[in-house]
């Protein structure tokens, strides 16, 4: 992302906002979001078994006018990175208008996550019109694995086609595949990584995590099965291969710490430090604001329909929540790329520390 920002000649604007954040945080611990994860809708054209979001009843969808108002406010606060996810954002007819609006309003880097099924020539041209910085497509493994996970025949082929459409009709939009690294089946992530290499796109690896239940059913605890020693070795070999793949965009500290997360969580970097994620990130889910969804168990956010974003961020209730979250340890429970990668790279003192320190590993956990 940083390389793209420099390439797009936005580096000074980017550096200025980052500098201002540090000043505001040091002077009065001001909350000023630089990055925003926005769940536009819970609706999806897929019904993946392990995902509960499409099961939320009643579902949610942020109306266009409301979303524009929020984007406008976030922009005034100096937002750098804005990402739409869901559900499937591409089923929302105004998603590209909102992404275009975000870019026009001064947000430097825009991103949208998709399962790729609806991407076609028209959709890719709209992506180009909205000057979207990055699109991510999920890829779980080979055709059989992917179609089974997504409960949709042809889903794999659609991802491959989607990549080609974006390359052809939105060549300035960066394509990044998302794959899940399941400790018990690392070969699936390796297949996705090889596919990314073959198609000359980037890929990021998300560790498998326990999905939130949203109160609709129990979480399927898939990530906690203990591994046999040969499985452990297979996983470590896979992580080494991932670390050495230049088209994988996870940071080296993130992958290194993933081993600590799996085998020795007490050695996870920054796990004992105060977490200030909510001072530089913000999330929107079910038409509410959250400083960190995972930290708040995906519930009891702040209603955006009655106050401005700024008023909510300045409120005592929000600041008290941030104080509580400083002691949160949910990153030891689930190792999400969207939480731990930012923590390893921001603020500047974490970026430097994470590059200098290596987690200690026990040999026989
Ligand atoms: S495509 Fe994504 S949002 Fe849709 S059901 Fe599957 S995992 Fe959930
Ligand atoms: S520790 Fe992790 S889950 Fe908890 S608030 Fe911080 S980033 Fe969020």
C-alpha cells in the first residue's frame, strides 16, 4: 500500500496525516482515525458454511446518503485508508459511487473486498471510474476446495475471470487475493499463493479464526485443533514458504508472530502492552461505530444515526471504551490480519520495535 501511495504521488499528503496523528495523540490522546473498515451490508450472494454474517436476521445495509455523510466526516478527520466489505459489497448498486466519492473527498487509499462472483466487464469499468486503489478477492484453494467452502459451483472459475476483468478494464486497481491459512490444511493456502504468482497478482494470508456468532448460531471452533508433530512441521514449512514468497504482502513480523500465536501466545509481540488500535482505526458494522469489533465481541457499538462521528469519538462513553480496550487481549484469541498487522506497523514506535524484535519460540509446545 505504501509503495502505491508513493507511486500515486500522494506520499507527502500521507506523511503529513501520519505526522498529525502522532502530534494529536501525544498532545491530548485524541482519537483520530486514519483507517476505516466499513461493513456496507450483511447481505451476500453466497452462503458459506463457516460465515455467519449472511445469517444475520434482520440483515443490515447502510443507505447511500448516510454512508456519504460518514465518508465526508471521516475525510475531514484526515482518513488515509477506507475499505468496504460485507457481506458482498458488489451487490449494492451504489458501492462504486461511494468509492468514487471517498476518493474525490480526499481519502488517499480506497479498497473493496469481494468474492468475485459478480465481477464482469461493466463492473470492472465502474471500478476504474471510481479510481479504486485496491480490490481483494477471496481464494480458498483449488477449484474443489474453493467451490465447497463457498457452497457455490463455479465460484473458483469466477474468481479467475474476475482477476482478468480487473486487469483488462481497471488496470490501475491493485488486485490482492485473500486466502485462509488453516493449520490443518496449509496446502490450500499454498495453492492460492501459487495461483497468485501464476496470475501475477499479490496475495495476503489470513490465519483461520473463529467467526463471530452474531447470536444466530454457535461459532464453529475450527482453528483450535491441536496438531500432530508431522502436521506441525508441515505447517512450519508452509509458513517458511509463505515468508519467502515475494508476492505475499503480509509483513515478515506478522508471519513470524503467527508462529508465536499458534504455539506460544504469551510471546506474541505487544501482547502485554496497552492496545491503542481504536485511536487510529474505526469500524462500521450494522450501522454502528466500533473502535475495534473483535475487542467488543462485535456488539454494543455506537449508534451513528443520532450523532456525528466526531461527537461520538469525543464522547466520554467512547473514550471510556478505548480505555478499557487498552487491556484487551482478544488478539491472543483470534489473529486477524486487519487487527494485528496494523498493530505491528503503527504507531511509528511499534513499526520500529516490530522490525527489531523477534518472538522467542519454545521448541516443544
Ligand atoms: S462470500 Fe464472504 S461474506 Fe459472503 S457468505 Fe461467504 S464468507 Fe460470508
Ligand atoms: S487487542 Fe486486538 S482485539 Fe483487542 S482491542 Fe486491540 S486490536 Fe482489538
